């Protein structure tokens, strides 16, 4: 894979994540919770899960069909319009897309699975006040019922998961090449004062239970010098896992083990990887 393309993928993922983090920190003080979904007061942040390691297309289609019967509002990015449940005449889930027949629309709304695969989904809800699934560049959906929103998100995630694995493998391959180039220079990676200050600030935010802010700061610290402090990746992985962002947690812990191939906590790091991979599945 070309580095330029990978950089674009990394930047897109980071941009989407940053939007999500800013959105959440503007609306809630994040408090650590064990369990699923991540809850703070009456706010709910749900990370989707898979119904087993393999899921048939028919079961995914059925899950999407059932959940979409309970959608109350849709914003379609192609049409740049919002549609309420009363405007929707019919929703059909086909093998490669979701078609929505809307009153007053000459053509059906079409959400291709190929577009959905490349749209980093996030879920935000408020108990008794609506639940929202965001698919950037495709659609935003609102549900009154948390269960329906979770069912929809789970089945969208099942469509996306094979691509998520491919992207993660590509990012790790690029990271391996960067490590190789760095080691070829025979230079010692030093933690700069600016990076140290950010890492301390991230730790402080984490101790104050502001995990989203801690993640944001830790990412900034890593961007200064991605080779200088391997432990930053392990810390970031644990932060992502705390808010149930298990795919990001897995990626960061894998980077940690690549950069620090024989850490003293290798067994614990591997156990965390297995734990997070298991938590993705019901």
C-alpha cells in the first residue's frame, strides 16, 4: 500500500474521531463506566457489537429491516434533506443496499453497502430523549427506542467489520515500515518537553475521569513524535477500551507491541487484546 493513501486513511479516521470526541465533550463530562454501553448520567454512548464471528447476510438484512421500522427521522446526505417517519412509505433491505421510498421523492433513497463500509459510524443517545446513529457521508438516523438504535448499529457494524479489519491491517503495515525506517537511522527517540507536558495533561484528564479529553490530548502527544514513547500507545488503548472503542483499543495496543516488542507487561497486553476482541462479539 502506498504511504500517501494510508496517510489519507489515518487522517480521515482521526478527523472523524476528533469530531466525535468534540461532540461528546461539548455535551457531557465523561465518567468511567464498566460495562456496555458507556453511560454518563442520562447520556448513552454505544459502541456496536457483532452477533458472533460470522454473520449471514440474511440475518444482517433482517436486523436492519426490523430496526428501520422504528426509525423516527432520517437525514440523507445525498439529498441533503431530513425525512420524518410519516414521510417514509417503504424501506427495503437488499443484498447490496438499503432503499427508502419517501413521499414526494421521484427516486428512492439508496444507501449502498459499499458506501456504508467506508463510513465510520458513531452512536450517541440520551435516555428518554432520542438515540442517534451517524454514518458520515451517508445518513444520520434518529430512534426513540434505544434497542432499535442498537440493533441498527450492530447490523451496520456487521457490514463494516471486514473492512475495519482490512484498514487496521493496512495501518499496522504502514506503522511497521515507519518503525523500520526509524531504526535504520540509528537515532534515539527522545520525549520532548512539549510531548511530556501533553502526556502529563492526558494523565491528569484521565484521573479526573474525563476520558475523551484524555484521548484527545494523548493523540496530540503521539503526533509530535510517534516513536518517542511506546507506552503512550498502551495508555491510549486502555483509554479507548474504557469508553468501549474496542477497534481503536486493539489498533493502539498492537502498535505498542510492534514498537516495544518485548515489554515487561507483554502477557498483560496480549490478554487485553484477547479480551477486547471477545467483547466485540456477543
